[in-house]
C-alpha cells in the first residue's frame, strides 16, 4: 500500500430502493466522495436523483433480463458475480453487506473493512422461518443451496480484514456465525428537525409488508383495542393485513414522500415496532420526531429505545403482549418529553456516523500498514 492518497472503493449488495442500508452507503460516499460504488444491480429510477452523479458500477447480472426486479431469485449467482469484480487497483475496500458483497477479492496489501448489517438472515438464524414461508418448489431446493452458500459465506467472511457491526445484536451474530470480532458503529438515520406539533390520537407503523416485520401484530392489536392505526407501506402481505384490519386501521400505501411520512411521525401519539430487526431505522426516525416507540424487546430496538423513557418494550411477539403494552402506555406514558426523545435520537445522526466511520477507517488503515511492515521485517525461515 502506497503512502499517497488511498484509492477507495465502496461495495454494496444492490441499489434498487432507498432503504436503511442504502442511506448508509450514501453516507459512506459522503466520507469518500471519489470512491466508485460497486453493486450487484442498480435501478436508477428507484434511487434518489443525486445517485446519478455517483460513479456506480454493476456486475454482469445487471445485463440479465429483469435483473433489477428478480435479483433476489438469483442468489446462487451472487457469489461469482461479486468475485468477478476486479478491485485490484484499490487500497481500501469498504463493503456494506447483508448478503454477498463482502465476498469481493482484494489485493493482499489492501484493507477490506466490512460494515455488516447482518450475516445473511435466510442462510443462518432465520433459515428455518424463511423456508417455512417459502413456496413448495423453493422449500425443496433450499437445503442443498443453503448448505453451499453457508460454506461460501464463511469463506467470504474470512477475507474481510475488519468487521463493523451495526449494533451489539449484530456483533453477537457475527461472532456466532463467522467467529470474528467486530466494532459497533450505529447506522445513520435522518433526524427530523421539523418543529413539534400537537400529538393526535393515532398510532403509526411504517415498513415493508413482509412477514418478518410482523405488522400483522400492530394491525390485530389496534383492531382488538379499537385504537386508530395509520399504516404506511406496501408489499406482499397487504391483502392479508387488510383482511384482519378493523375499521380503525387506515392504509396509506407506500407512495408517500419523505416529508409526508415525517409529518405522520410528528403527529402520531406513539410508533409501533413489533418486528425483530438487526437495527431498525424507523424507531429512531420516530424518536427524532419526539414520538415514543412501543417495540418488541429483541434485536436492535433494545439499543435504540430506552424502556420507560423514550418508549416501552414488550417481551412476547404476540397480539396480546402488544395490546397490553399499548394500554400501559396510555395509562403511564413515558418519562421523557418530546424534546428529550429527539435529543436521544441524535446518537444515530448522519453527522455522527460519518465522523465515526472516517476515524475508524483511518485507524484501521494505519493498523494494517503496521501489520504489513511487521511482516516485512520478520526473519526468513532457514531452509535445509
């Protein structure tokens, strides 16, 4: 590695919507504005307009028909697609991974830092749940495919020089499945700076309608209690959610602007978060609007919600447990004011993330340089 300015590359799983992991990549690019972004596939129409000014380079999968829509179906091809990326010109490779992007191959003297959102969920701890929710054909082929992918994923993790986990929860999973230590840097969240408004008498849930988000618990609990619930999002579970929803549940769709969603965050009396997530961006977004969060007490929410102060945690992932949490909130509230809840959310701001990432990369590059120098000065073994 040369002592002049580092050549940096960013690698990300895919760029097909502007979700939490994509916001992290955006902030990575703020830290390293000259770095190209390598990714499996890129849908420029689904990403913010400013991404068109970035140097985005895709794998050969981009050329396949309907690749930006069917990319998740191409999981068996992802390892070879990322390994085909030639990153030999870069001194520092920064991967953002919840899937296969950490499997890129780098120079022996280059530093590879992986910001791990999660070990691949459908390969490791969520495998049995994913398989149970899959169609019969996928269920039949999953065991053989996942066995091969687990082997590859462990080898890919071995290529990473340093791991960053997005929460202590994920750090434990990295240790469990990859047998690697990691440092925690919480991801970036856009902080709602709008003036506070009067809270209104409704609860809010925001997210993709997929089974592991457990939005069904929020819908069922508010239907049971007769509480008004505003649901923002869309996805495969929509018909089932509408079927169990009572008259107090309102579906707003998934096409709202960021400003409209932030307005709902500001006006909601509390935000419901019934899923188990690796970190969970939406609870922090809610708290940045001064809104308490009622969250399932597992996963990243345990690190972002202060139980009794900025929200309440419920400890069984059931309708009754969430309903009891709602009733407790209505009876007792939380200790913090709107201003204090927003102040708590600043621990997860974009500015804080960028400063920590910049300092971490600089430190690890120096660590790696010292290690290379030590290796260069080691005595050579004698041969006989």
